[in-house]
């Protein structure tokens, strides 16, 4: 058997480093480590194949995010985007800045939103309509693609991320944001016909949306004006009714009492004039020369 003889102190130091590594990262390969320790203590050497197994195990462990990513890809290809999204999230827990997991998570959200919108996946909340629920998930997809576009340096990946961002915003009917995404994508690849077509489509839909918005605003204003006119007419009618309201009728007895009172007042006035002289007539005064 081929043997590797290594100094005792050196091996012990390496074994301590390996032990510390497993304490920090977990006990997935504990059995491999225990076999190496046992053989070294009893035979003072470690077989080459066992060392190779150890390094292979360490390499596999360090690539765990890629393994989980592949599981997510399998689920996505099998038509299970929600399950795929969970795998991509696990991959990101292993490596937070793993751009492939971030990008694929955006794809999984986008596909999930499509299935919710078409009724193939039930809405998370029974009170929500498929459109409103899908709109929320499309927004998650857009956010994920934006994260990728702003966190990587590869131009091709950034271009695709902004394109997908535009698609997600287009499905939300956020046409201004969609146009922004497509324009950023075209800056990196002006020959992408899909992006150019989608940009033209988003611009057309935005123009239609703005036109409809103006119509809606006019309708709202017309309704408000009509309501104000009706209110003014009601107030005018009330004022007119007040002005045209019939005066209270006087009974015959009340009229006779008022007439008699006026006659009595006139008699009193005449009597008073006789005592003092009628101020209505001029009095001639003789001068005393």
C-alpha cells in the first residue's frame, strides 16, 4: 500500500485545523475525519485515498449553494416555481451574493405570478383577486432583477436583468418603470430585438394609459361640475320659494280692528290740533308799530 509519512507534529496541527473547520461549518463529514484520526493514531500515517476523500468532501461542502441551486433549477423545469424559489432562497443563505441564485429567484417569482394570474396557482390570501396577488409577486420579481442588475459587473447579466425587470413592470402595468428598464437594457445591447419590441409596446401602452387617464379625469370633472350645478339650482330654488312665499292672510275682523284703531288715532290728532292750533296752517301776526 502506498503510504505518506508525515511528521507527527505537522499532522496534529493539520488535524486541529480540520477539526476547527468542522466545528464552524457543521458535522456533515464527521465520519471521514474520525477515520483519518483513528488511522493516524494507530498507524502513524494516512492513506492518500482518504485524504483525497476529505478534500473532495470539503470541496462539495463549499459548493453547497451550487448544489441547492441545481435542485431549484430542477424544480423550475418541472413546473414548480414556488418550490424552486425556496431552493434559491436556501442557496442565498449559503452565499448571500450568489448572483445566479438571485437571478433565478426573480425568474421563479415571475413564473409564479403568471400561474397565479391564470388561476393555476391559488392566491396566498383568499380575499385577494388573482390579478392583485399576481401584481404583488411580479413586484417581488422586479425587485430581485434590480438587485442583480445593481450588484454584478458582467454586462450580459446586467442587460438581461434589466430586460426582465422591464417585463415584470410591464405585467404590473407600471409602464414608465418598464420603459426605464428596457432603455437601461438597450444601453448594454442595442441590437436586442426583443427588448426593442417590448420598449415600443410599453411606450404605446403608456400613451393609451395617459389618454384614458385624461378621459377619466374629464369625466370626474364633469361629474363634479354637474353636482355643483345641481347644488346651485337647489339653492336658487329655495331662495325663489322664500321670495315667492304668500304673505299671511288677514281676517276681516283683524282688518276692522286696525281700521278702527286708525280712525281713533285720527280723531285724537284732530282734537290736539284744535287746542294748539293747526301747525299745517300759516298764522298771520299783526306787527305792533
